[in-house]
C-alpha cells in the first residue's frame, strides 16, 4: 500500500453507532491516513488513540469520486471534509 495523505483532526465529539442505536462517547483527537492499493479503490485508516480504536474505511472509487464505503456504520463527517479538501467528491448516497 502507498500513503496518499495524512491529517490530524482536533478534538471533536464522537457518536458511536450500531444496530442498537447511538451513544455519545465524548471528544477525542484523531488522525486519518489515506492509502491506495494501486487498483483504484482507496482506504482511510482512522486512528483514535484515546479510545484505543482504529477503523479501516474502504472507499469504492470512480476516478476521484467516492461512490461507496465499507467498514463503519456511517460515513464520518471529518472524512467527508478532508477528502473534499484533497479534491475528491463524494456521491450523495454515501453521506
């Protein structure tokens, strides 16, 4: 895998989601790293050290447009903002 970009996200409120609903789990700093496998699709590694959590979000791509994702219950708002700042677009049904 090859790293494309990396960012640190200032403390923000986190909501944990699951089939059981949602719960507020406080404010935490996190980092996101965007990786490519070389085949077109991408992956975000989302590290939240204070929660001892790492999420891997697979991104289905059509060029520079995110058309699908896998690995988390809902697409994280910080990932949406960060990807847009990198020049990517996100399909409406993803967010």
